[in-house]
C-alpha cells in the first residue's frame, strides 16, 4: 500500500476558477492559486482575497 500523499502533491500547481451565482444578477468568476492544505482552504483563500464578507467553506465526502 502506498503512503498517503499530501493534498498539494495530489493537485500540483495551478489555479482554481470559481464561479459564484447568487441568483441575484450576473454570476461572476474568480481565480485563486492552489495554495492550501485542502480544497476548503483554497476556496477560503479565494473569498479572503475578494471583497466578500468573511466566508467559511466546508466540503464533506463519504
């Protein structure tokens, strides 16, 4: 069995493109680098760099 890889090793380098559709006007897109120890941290980085209110993102998978 292989040892578990760190999240950053699995995703490599690049950018995440995030589309936000609030159903109140036009959707908008943001781009953030893949910096963080999880997908949630990467998305939180996007919101912290944008002009949004403080936002938390949680993803659960079973």
